[in-house]
C-alpha cells in the first residue's frame, strides 16, 4: 500500500513539474490571457478554458501518442499558417490600442463586458491554431506521460500544474488591476502583448 502511494506521488509530481516547466513561458497564449485578465474581460472563463484544453490535449497525447506522431507532419503546416494569420491580427489590435492610448486607460470594472462566448472563441483560436501548443502538450508532455506506470495520475498532476498557473494569472491580475490606472501602463502592456504575439507569429512563419 505504501509502495503504491509513493508511486502515485512520484508520477503525480512528474506530471506537475514537467507541465509547469513547459507552460510557464511568455508565449502568445500567456501574454494574451494576462492582457485580458488585467482588463477584467472574463478572466476565470478564459483561464478555465485554458486549463480544460491543457488537460484534454495532454490526455490525448498520453493515450494516443504513437498515432498522433504519424499525423503531425501533415497537420502542422496548415495549423501553422492559420496560426500566423490569427496572431498577426491579434498583434495588430494590441499595437493599435497602444498607439490609440485613450482606449486603454481604464479597466472594465463598471463597464458592460462583451459576451463570454466571444472570449471563449478567441482563446480556443489562439490556443488551437498554435502548433507549439500541440508540441508541448500532446507530443512532449504526452510522450512523458505515456511512459509512466500510472498515466492517469500523471494527467492529474499535469492538470494541477495548468490550473495553478492559469488561475494564478487570473487572481494576480485582479490584484494588479487597481495599480494600472495610468495611460502609460496600459500602453506598455498592449505594446508588450503585441510584441510577444508578433515574435511568435514570425517564428512560426519561418517554419512554413
């Protein structure tokens, strides 16, 4: 019993650490989620979708890695092209807000927000049209999980890491929001987000 418990803890910890190490990076998804969370635009809905996607893709990778690796060469070019176009569009929006300035002065507290379904659609697109998401979750994390003696517990650990990261963004953004009342702070945030999205788009375009 004790041996099985220690095995569960080991596998769970492996899933947690491997996943946390790969998702904690300033990429297109994280920069966009941070931006939306700071604006108060359905942060918990957006981060919940991110966590659900991570868990689903990791589970698919763990249990279907051999089949998926055969599909990847055909899928990646199409996904990459769509991702580049979408990221360039989002980047241009961020740069426009930074240039406009006045449109980014306040948070959305007390202002009617757009439909949460629109935010869900955007986060699904920015996540699923980025081939790096599949590389990290399905291929890299999935292949590690497939080698574990208790793959189910590996997925649990991976899900905990994803939840910790994304929900920390949502909670932390709420604390930072009151301090970002000056126009220059929002312009810097939008510029930073735009640069991140643009860099990722250009890096993806090089692989076409």
